[in-house]
C-alpha cells in the first residue's frame, strides 16, 4: 500500500465525532509526514511540540516546528517536559512518561491524540518487550486505537513502514529535523534499529509484517483477558471503583488474580507494577488470612492497601506531619499543602455552631485522646472509637483535619460535628 493522503482518508472517516486531533509534533520525519497528511485532509488539527530540553539544539527544533505550523496554518502549542530519572527508570522511559503526561492532560472529551508510530516502531517495541520478559500486555505493544484520558489515542500510520514515510516526504519535498541522538547505540531502541533490524530483514524480508501480525494476536488475547478481569472485578465491586471486596478475589487462582489486579490498576490510568511487586500484592496482602495490620505495597504510580475485608487502590500518600497546627481566619480559605487540600468554612457540609463574632479557629490533626460529642448524641466519644465504627482506614486518620474552638474539638472535617459546651452561641455557617 502506498502512503498518500487518500490512503489515510478512510482511516479518519470512522472518527466523525472527534472535534479536535492533537498531533504530537517533534519536527522529525514521522510526525512531519503525519501532520502534512492530516492538514491535507482538512481535519481539525492542533499540533503540540514537547521540548524535553535534553539536546543542545532543542530550541532550534522548537523554532522549526513553529515555522512549519505557521506556514501550514496549523495552531501549535509548546509544552516543556520535566524529566525525572530518580525512580530508577531509563532516560528513554522517563522522557516518554513526561511526554505522555503532558499530552494526556490536553485531551478532553471528543479529542484524540494522534502519533506517528509506524510499522518499524511496532516491530522494535515488540522485540524490546520480548527482551524485557513481557507478557501479552507488553507484546500487544501498540494498536491503531486505544483510550487515553477521556478521549482516544490514534496511530494511523501503523500499516506503513519507515521507508513508506520517507518516500512520501521526498515526493512532497518536506523538510524535517534529524535528531543526532537517534544515531547513538547507547539507547536500546537505536541499537535494535541500527544493528538488529537490518539483519532480521536481510534474513526474513517480511519480518515487519509477521511481527505486526503477532502483535495483533496479542491484542486479541489482551481483549479476552480484559473481559475476564471485568467479570472478576464485577464480583468484587463496591460503591467505590478503587475499593474491591477481598473474599471473591481470594477464591481466584494466582494467575487469574494477577489478571484482575492488572485490569483494576490500568482502569485507573496507573502503570502496573512489576511482576515481582504484583506477586507480593497477591501473596502478602490478598491471600493472607485474619490479618490484623494494614499492609501496603507501593510502586512509582500507586499503592495497594488492605483494611478489614477490602482492598484499596490509591496514589502514593504524600508526606504529612500530623503535628502541624494552623490558626485559621475563617473568612479566608485554608490551604494544607501536605494534603493538597483547601478548606473553606462556607463549604463545610453540616452546620458548625459557634459563638457570635468568632473570626478564628484552630486546625490540628489527631495526636491521641481526642473526644467529641457528635450532634444528635448524648455522650462524648473517643475519636479512636468513632473512626473504628465508621471503618475509616488507619492511614487516613492522621490526615483528617480537626477543627477546634478554644481547645475544644468541634468538628472532624468531613465526618462529624459537635456542640460547644457553652450556654450562649450563634450558629455558624453551614457545611
């Protein structure tokens, strides 16, 4: 199949409901060809250039992308990536994660990210995943369509080779950036591209096509595994999608439970932990009987915790000092940086009673021994017992703001409010 504007027209005809195509535009050969074709189809295109600030010429590349988009009449956004290699990832992986984080943040309903991955990229990715010992999820590598944030991620060039793209670019006299780092054999993908793929194609000329076929078979296998995971999650579901009941999960075989956990984590846009960490979740958290503690397994993207007979999926808890104390002028919002929380007195969900003219309250966190007489009850109760009866998970208890007036606890924000031990007061604002 020859790569032309017409050959991609049929691909995009099935996406009539897409209101904006966000094209990842590096300025290299692949994305330049993709942007040129989509512009020729008169699609609602918006280009995005991610500057990783990893190369000496990155500012020149950025300027080149601006010039191309100005010439072609395409709106362009420039985003700057923050590369974090502190989590033990390679530079390649860290840059990719930073790039997709920025791109996914741009996706709204009826939007689609479009990337210029082609058949060679697919083959290289499958080989890399094989060398990493990946299963069907890794070997399915790429598909022409998948969900991303609240929109889609499309790869319309997957049926074309790098040679097809080069011929198109030369035919249309396109200009593009050559990234010098693509020649470095220090990067795994470059090594495969420069050293391994030419030898494979020399021995097996149809290798790109057969590897693509193998990847598509893995896509089919993953579809079946995801359906099975959905059925198993249905049996364990609660009112909160990030909480599953343990007992149905404990009845599953190890391999099937692994599949459920992968699907559950992926459904919440988190990267699945390594096989070793996933095995720890299964054996040390899910399968453990009569556990008194609240075990946790944490990885870069998230953590899994257990409390009573339920399993919790969470983002890693931020560092928080429960000895913090705030004097809060209640006519202004209170920001608690460690919790990324803003509290407004007018937003509290039930009525808090205060004496007339009170302008300032104290916010603290649990340190032990706190007592409250909740509205509608006759006696003071320890906060510890209230939390236990309400099944508040232990890891949340020291992170719940407590509201005080003159050293008297009057509200456990988000849970209970209490009455003041005083004769004269006027009701405060409703929460």
